[in-house]
């Protein structure tokens, strides 16, 4: 006859690993061992993800999922299992294998605010994450979290609220680019058995903070009594791909003004306008953000058209 000799956990308990792993040893070589031959006991929420091996030793891998406290593995049947001698596997069900205590861990970090982020006039915005654990934990605070991404240095974790398995983390996003939430450490955080949180590799999705057009400001006096005037076009961060075709002029009075050049780079550009025969007023308008990207390949987040400051055109002598 054939028997199950042992079902032994791999690693320590409480488990700091994800997934959970057991080695299953038989008295002789078998084939056809599958997940259908096993069942999980203890806390619900875990799932058998794979069974691998050959001969007399097989490995069962389990995703703990939302399981809390203890998970055990039993072999419940021999369906589909064969051996070269045609011997029967007799000591089933085998339910005396090792159990694994599942330490608290993050199940998910979910973004709850609109994305991309629209910042306020001060250049910041508050966003939230729902953080869910597999079991009740206490002692969670802002210093247990950190931010990653290109705007992490300009952002901060404001607050942690909630209890049990469900918490909300509020982050004040500043700067531009991308920012995501990550649990930095489990200092002071534990379950009812004083086990700390393990598997801190979970990272949320990224909130994206796109570049913004801040202003289109006059560089020359108004009223303008000269042939050409200039505008300073300023973004909140460095952008590329800005063509002259993205701008147009809005005039009152006799037409004739035209854009003659666009220069600059990074966050600062200069648009030069020839006033021609124009009288009345001239306004530079950014009509489109087509082609503009920042270093994170994010597009401009500014409502178009965007109107600049107005030049009043003073009377002037065109010829003598």
C-alpha cells in the first residue's frame, strides 16, 4: 500500500511569506497529484494556486488571500493519482499536517479620488487610498507609510483613519508627476496575537499630477506704442513639444497683428507679436495643448483656450 507520510510547512510560523508553501511526502513515487486532492482548513479566504513535484515529494503552494489567523492543508482524496505498482493510497483523509499562522498583511491599496489629479490654486490636492488588511490590526499611523514616485518629495501623508481591517489614508499631493502609497514599516502595528504586519511590498496605483499652464503675461508696457510686444508663457514644470501653432491672437480694432516667434524651453517660453496695423487691443491665447508633455509623459491639464493679458495698442506713426 501507499501512504501519506507528512504534510510539512515550508518556512516559519507566523508566516512572513506570500504565498504559503507545504511539502507533501508519500511512501513511494506517485504521479497525477493535483490541487483537487487537497483542501484548506482554518481561516477562509486562501486558495491553492499550484501543485508541483514528482516521485514521492510534492509541493503545494497557497495564496493566503484574505485569510487571517491559521491555515491548514489536508489531503482528502486520491482522485487521478497513479503509481507504477498500482498500489492504493490508504490513509486518507490525511489531516494531521502542519498549520501556518498567517500574519497580518495588506490585501489591497485602492485609489478613491479622481485621477489625474486636479490641483487647487496653491498647487496641491488631497487624495485618498482605501487600505485593507486580511485581519484586524491596531496602531496604524501616518509614519507607517511612505510615498514613492516623481512627486513624492513634494507630497505628504496627512492622516490615517479607520479601524479593524479597513483604513483610509489621505495624501496631500504637490508638485507634478506621479505619486503612490507604500507601507514603509509595521512599527507599532499588530494583530490580536501581537504579530506585526508582513509583506510590505504592496504598492498602490499612481496618482498622476499633470503639468499646468500658470500664466500668459505681458513683458512690455501697455498701452503699447511699439511695433512688437512679447508675452511670457509660464508652466508649473518643464514641458516639451510646444509649437507656435498652439497659439493665436484675439484682437479688437483693425486686424494685422501676427505671432512672429516662439522661443524658450523648460517651464518658460516667450512669444513675440508684431502689432502690424492693429489698433485697439491684442491678447495672446493658447488655443490647444496638443503635443505638450512633461518628463513623465503626462499631457497638459489646463482648460483651453487660455487667455493671456491684454495689450492696449496706442496710436503711433506708421510712416512719414
